[in-house]
């Protein structure tokens, strides 16, 4: 499978508007501004895949990108906003929660975290949930170009150590959309999930 074949399919406000729940989906989740759109664009080698579907004011939809028939990348609503009214937050987080709980075709979860501030409460909640659900996780530590090599390595190590205690199938990878660091490894993990 080639992620570069991804095509925007639909933006859905809730899970009822998603394509039929069959096949394999790999979902991307992370705090707002973690670098999720950039990572999606980098992994698919498309400049504006994730952004084109993000028209202003509609940034918190579930965005679907079909890679092959029955194989989809899912861009989930970001979480952890500061400056958003509570009612809006609730609505968006509802879509996220529903997707995670209900979606049978979800087979792998990519959790994006800024390498300088990983494992915030909501990240941990999400990863805990994935492990409890038997879902494999790829933790991408984004914007790693912002740290020196040594600091990157020590962040990866401490995240690995913290997540090891949860058990489960969790991989940790430093990633930079800017420098394309970790691109090949991340791509491999995701393609493996699709090809299982
Ligand atoms: P999203 O809200 O999670 O979709 O995050 P975006 O992909 O829109 O990125 C948020 C901000 O981080 C933007 O200003 C990006 O330019 C920046 N950013 C994303 N990825 C990288 C990266 O690999 N390196 C650096 N230095 N900045 C990045």
C-alpha cells in the first residue's frame, strides 16, 4: 500500500456521516497544534491533503482520506484546546470519543505529541484507552527538529519507559515533518497495519 495515494473523501461532524464501517482505518489523534496535519501531509507526500479539508471554522470534523478501497487514514479532531467555549469542546470531543469507541474498522492509532511536551493527561488517557482496547499505538514525537539529537534520544527513551508500564503494542518514534525524520519508520508501521 502507498500512503501517497490518499485522497480526501469526506469531512464528517459525527460518526454517522462516515463511510461504511468496513475494512481498515488508521486514525491520527493529538492535541491541537501537535503537528497532526503536517504529519499527515508528510506521510502521504502531499502538500495540503490535511489542510484542504480544514476550511476555517470546520477544523474539528473527522476527516477521511481513502488510500485504497476499504483502507482509510482518519484525521480525528484535535483535543486540549485552551481558547474554545466549553460547549464547542464538548461537541468535538464527543465525535472523537464516539469514533474511538464505536469504530470496528479502527486497527491502529497514531498519537501525535510535541517532542518537547509529550504525555499530557489527555494523551495518556487516549493511550491508556487504546491499550485497554487492544489497539496498537504509534506515538510520534513531533517537531523533533526543535531539539538536538541527544535531547531527542532522551525524550524518546523517557516516553518509551513511561509507556512500557502500560503494556500493549506501543511504538515510539521521533518525527519531523520539516526534516522528514522518522518518516520511513512511521510509514512502515502504518503500512503494516493496513496490510495485516
Ligand atoms: P495540528 O493542529 O496538530 O494539525 O498541527 P499543524 O500540523 O497544523 O502544526 C502546528 C504548528 O506546528 C504549525 O505552525 C506547523 O508549522 C508547526 N510544525 C508542524 N510540524 C513541524 C515540524 O516537524 N517541525 C517544526 N519545526 N514545526 C512543525
